[in-house]
């Protein structure tokens, strides 16, 4: 068994879990200021109140998995991007504080301040998430010593900014779809209007961003080719020997992604709101998978020299470490999944405000 690939998949699964679960958290924050009146805003905030902190566990776990399996990637990323990570940390902390502090005072100015904090923190986090993905695709100024040689403004290139706005549109749609399951009455009808508007905004960004990716980084579809390919950088016999299998899987993900996107308005029109959310979650999972397939077997691409790429082999821990951690993950990951399932089952149904609500 190739434990390097196993851990590439495990880190990807954890990031998919974070993107789906915290994605609708961020989406609710992005949409928060569109709701009018204190009652409606409390409904929106309490829709994620019991689950938002548990959702972020997936990001923490992904960071821990990256540290254990691919320490060179962890060291390069976390030692080079202090400012972006600090901005993300501040955004996540500020939105968390906004949720907890908003209900402490009934003063309208107090609540309005934290409403803005909640929304701005969510928008910032979503943008940074997309910008990070965009830079993973475009590559970093990584030298032979595995150190980043650029600066903060190099990360704000046109492609990464487009990725940021794409992520913003995706999470806004996902958040609205989640809220549609948790609300009722006039507020639910209003949210269904948001879904219809945000759906077409997302589709436009999806098409533009897909075209931009194919134009600027045509090598992203190298793993989608059924023929023999010449990978830049280090030679990876595993990819070459299993190119057909990888390509079949990649095109299957493309098909399922398109199917999930098309299924959102269909299930919404039929009133199958649970399936609308499943379609949205599947869409996000497929999009993350497509990015992972596009850069595989790399983790961080150097745009200085492909030989400096950090991949699943030259950036990995020892085989003993990978095997031991895989055994531990086999026991630990089910606990994370079980915790998530129990929480969502416990707080299923429509949001009802009481004296313990935010």
C-alpha cells in the first residue's frame, strides 16, 4: 500500500469536510446582513449556533494531518504565509466572538456592530479560502531550499482573486441552501429568492473561473488525459502507470459535479430541500476533488522551477510514520464523523428561539 497516496486522500477528505460544513457557516455569515430585523438575524445566527465550532474541527484536523504526513509542506506554508494566516485567524475569531457577544446586550447599535463583524469575518474567511486555493493552482515562488521567496502581494494575483470571489459565490449559495432547511414562513420564502439569485451568480463565476483555469493553467487537466503524459518536475511512475484509472476517476468527478450543480434548481422546485443541500455539498466536494486531481501528485507547485515542487514523496514523513499515523487515523476519524453526525441529528429541524438562543 502506498501510504503517501493514502495521506493525500485523507488530507483531501478532511478539507472537503471543512469546505462543506464550515462552508455553509461562512455562507450564512455572508448573507447575514441581507436579512432585515433583529428576529430574522437571530434566526440566521441560531441556525448555525449549535454546530459552527464543531465544523471548524475539520480544519484543525486537516492541519494536524498535514503536519504529521507532509511536514515539509506544513513548514513551507506556515513559515512563509504568516500575514495571510493571521488574517484568516482574526476573521474566524471575530466571527466567533460576534456570535457569542451579539445577544449580550439589547442595544440596537451593539447588535448592529456585531452583525457587521459576523458578516465581514465570514466574507474575509471565504475570500482567503478561495485565494489560497487559487495560489495552490498557480504555484508559489518556492526555491530549492523549500522556502517561499515571494511576498504577500505576490499571492494577490488576478487568478487567486478570481478564485476568492468564486469561493464567495459558492459558499453564499451553500449557506442559503442550508438556511432553507432551517427556516419557515416568510423568511424561508425570502431565502428561496436568495438561492435563485445566488445560483445564477455562482454559475456565472463557475464558468468564468473554469475557463480562466484552462487558459492560465492548461496542465491542470494533465491527469484527465487517457494518453501518456509528460509531467513537469520530478518523475512519478505511479501516475504514469495508472494514468487510465486516474483519468476515468477524474472524468467521473467532472460528470458528478455538473450533475450536482444542475440538480440544485430541480430539487428546490420540487421542495426536496434536503436533496438540494446534498447536491450543494456534493458540488463542493467535487470541486475540491477536481483541484486535488489537477495538481496531483504535487502539494505545492513552484513557479520558479518544477523541480522544486513539493509532492507527496519529497515532502512526506518516513514510511513508518505514515503507516503508524494511518492506523491511528483509522480509529480517530470515525470519532470525528460520529461526533458530527450526533450533533446534526440532535439539532435537526427548524430553528426555534428561546431564552437560551443567541
